[in-house]
C-alpha cells in the first residue's frame, strides 16, 4: 500500500446506515498516459463479503486505495458509506477498518497496550448500536491473542503479528473493513479461525468486508461475491457458484448404483439428482456433483483478457450474472 495522497477539503456528515455500502460507477484511473481502470462498476451491501481478484498489476490496490480515500481517482462516481471518500473526514474514517500488510511500528509496545491505545481514537464515534472501541479483552479473545496480550510486539511470531493486524483493523468496530491478503503467513488453524472471524463479523455485526487475495481457495470459502478485475474492468461479478455456471454450464454428477459407477453431465444438476433419488432412493451411494472450480473460472477470465477477448467476457458476465 502507498502513502495517502488524497484529500483536499474534508467534511463530515452524520452517517446514516446506507442501503449500499459501496457504490462504484464508471471508475477510471490514469497513471501518466496509461489507463489502469477503464470504467469499473460494482456495489456492496451491508454484511456482504466481497473478494476482489485479478492478475498482478490489474489495479486491485488502486481500486481499494480509492475506496479508502488514500488515492484520488481520475474519473467516475464513488460513494462509500454514503460519502465520497476523496473528501470524507474523521467520522467517516472511524467507520472504516483497514488490515494492511503487516504492522511494523511500535515494536516495544505490548499487544494489549497498543490495542487499548488505538481504541481511544474511536471512543468519540461510539453509537448505541455500535459501541466503540471494542473491549480490549473481548477483541484479544476474538483474534486468538489472549495468551499473548502482554507480549511485546517484537516478540510475536509472523502469524500472531498478522492476528494483531486484524485486531488493529477491527478495534473501532468498523461498518466496512478492507482486508489486504489477510491470511498471508497463517498456519491452517489460524486460517480457519480467521475465516470464522470474518463470517462472524459479517453475519453478527453486519460489517461489509472487501478483501483482496491471490488465494482462490480462500476467496471461495470467504466471499459471498467474487469480483474479477482484468483489463481495467470488472469482468466477473457473482458467487463462486454463479461464476462457475457461467464458465462451464454443465456440472458432472457421479454416483454408484448396485455397485456400478455412473456419471452424467447436466446443466440442471439439482433436478437430475432429485430424479435419481426418486427412482432409486437409498440404493444411490457415493453421490458427488462437480462444478467448475473458482480456479477454472479465474484462469478462463484472465486468459480471455490476455487474448483480447475481455469485452466479450465482460458482456457475457454482465448478461449472465447480474
Ligand atoms: N503511483 C503510481 N504511478 C504510476 N503507476 C502506478 C502507480 N500505482 C500503480 N501503478 C501501476 O498501475 C497498475 C496497477 O497497479 P496496482 O498496484 O493497483 O495493481 P494490483 O492489481 O494491486 O497488483 P498486485 O496484484 O501486483 O498487487 C500497475 O501497472 C502499476 O504499475
């Protein structure tokens, strides 16, 4: 992530719960003579988990930094929590959480002290439905750092440090949380805990989450909606299932009946399975329905982009998914 370079005049408005948390229309970004974003459109609603995917250099960081108010766009409309991030002030910022690549400062601080210290900033922005900041003990528990609460930050392992990054991102109980490669360096258990935490934040606290990752498995597990950015536009927008159905309309159904293996390709796998059970009931064993993986979808989209078919790909998804 880069240094903030946005913001001329700032203003704060009374923040009302917005129907749409993020609204991006025809977002454009030009660096010198290069157009990196050529008309990005998407929106996010309260409690949704969105994952932004795309090849290196596609413009994910640029997009996220514009939404965070750290970068000024070249064109288009952007509204985040009801406000244009380019001119938003402190009250807006207090509702937005960031989990950036690792927190490197304050090495001599202890974990609990740092969280309590950072929390103070959010107290003036507390509301009855969103008490701010998080109680430090509860927060430590949530991110799995209770037993490390009195350790110096310099003494944390990489994974513990990342948990602290997450705690720093949510200490103000944000309505919108940006996560940049959130589980880089996590062991499988920490990763599973983190996924639970994200589901919990979205479901119980109605926090909208926008994450960037290169880990497709993580995207599939976490995201309600996946956005693929390629060629300066969103070329796919939908759930992992919707996107898979667009790339490979047929799913493969495999099953065993009277000891014999069978398989069948169909666009209506649910209906096919229902009929299968209607005819053979509990004689059916080893049932499996395979659809295109997110990796298949992603590689197909990126390939279309690289071979200049990106407009066709974008049109297809716009038609099929939205
Ligand atoms: N400040 C800048 N000035 C000029 N060009 C820039 C600047 N920031 C980014 N770019 C260029 O814009 C393009 C998009 O960069 P960006 O960092 O947004 O991509 P990304 O999708 O986040 O990539 P990665 O997956 O590699 O992190 C790249 O070609 C990059 O070189």
